[in-house]
């Protein structure tokens, strides 16, 4: 499953035009990266939950669905939060025991096959993927005991006995029996509303693998600044040559500039550290930096010292 139903409020105004997983990164929609990662690790059936601008998300996923993969959609008329979205798709997820559940707003490269193998060896109901990350002050951590079982979630849930910790990179292996303790309500978060109560009830079958930076690439794409960074300085991913694929579809890469397929820059226009979405028409004389041209407008990214003006 790819959890992709959020509103993307931190990436507005871009997400007023498209849902976050449909926004292009290096010429491909963000959802394409999750689909390719899952396909790389042998997944052939995927469910994606949707809420905000669902038709755009559906179109992006179908257009970039890897060969041999079947994608279904679980639409939420009302936003159900992460746990509620998983609960609604549980009947689909039970068919694959265990299943993989990924977040939809990140660039991730990790050995999910090894994570599933470790999950099976330990016999856990849920295994979370964690990463030793210098940004833990910003993102918080999940703590595990000496046996690798989860004992702490951020600063809001702590059973004690933590011996190691890492940043949660929104990748999970889940056995079918874990769905038996989903709460009997529609809207809840999967960590605080499902896994924490399971731990509090005495279950000791929620494990986590804490990986090193060198073994797990993870870049969140949740804010405008993170989105711009993902486009201009993307991490190398082992399962996809994104630039080659994007170029074949018409995306152009210039110094500190990504120009989507079919987009044009008017005479005298100059963009720096910027992204232009596909089929856009940048007006003549526009001088701008540190932002995204989409929907006929240049959207500056906060906290980048950006500029935008017409010559």
C-alpha cells in the first residue's frame, strides 16, 4: 500500500493544483518512485488511498505503473488519517501476508526484501524501518529495546527500556494478524491510534530495524523547500534512472533548472534554482529564482532567499 491521501498543506499552493504524490520530481510524479521501488522488490499488487484531487493521482499512478503491476485505489470521501486509510484497505492488505505499507511523500531507497525477511525471522506483527539520521531533532525518533522491539514513539509514548533509536522513514512490513487490533473507528493515525495502543495492551510484536545512512536513502518531500531540493539535488536511487526516463519523455535539465516536457520559456525569461512543470508557458522577461513555475505562476519557496520579478 502507498498512503497518499493527505492534503499536502505544507506544499501549498502547489498542492492546490495537484495532490502531492502527483507533483513532478525530475519530470516524474512522486508516486512513480514508490511504485518503482515496490516493483523492484517483487510487489505486483498495490492499493493507493486517495482523497484530495483523486483523479490527478489516479492518472499519474496509472500512467507510471510498472509493467506487471496491478494498482487499485481506495478513495476516501472524508480524510481518514493514516490509520483510517489503512483500515479501509485492510481486506486488500490481508491478501498479502505480510504486506508492505509506504508513505507517498518521500524518495526512499532501502532493501525492502531484507526488511521482509527480517520480519519473518522475528515473527513480528509489524516491522518499522528506522534510519540513523542527523535530522532527528526535526523529525523525532522511534526507540527500540535491546531485542529491537518498539518501546517509544517520539516524545508522546514511552514504555521505557530504549537502547537504540532512529527516524521513522514511513516504510512498514505488516502481518495479517496486526489488522485484528485496528480500532473500531474510521479516523485515526496509525502510530498513535493503532500501534501505540497495541503496545500498551502488552503486545511485544512490533519491531523495528535501525539502518545506517549508507544503507537507506530517505528524503522527505513534504514542504516547498524539500520539493525544490528533491528536484535540484536528488539522491541517487538504485532502482530507477529517473533522468534518463524523464529526458526520453521530453524533460530538460539545465544548470539548477528542471523544465518539464512541453514547457517553454519566453524571450528574456531567466530562471535559477527552479522547476517548471510540464506544458507551462513562462512569460517573456520573467526573472525568478528558488521556486516553481506551475499553473501559470511562479511560486517562490519559503526560506530560500528567493526573488521574482518581470524585466
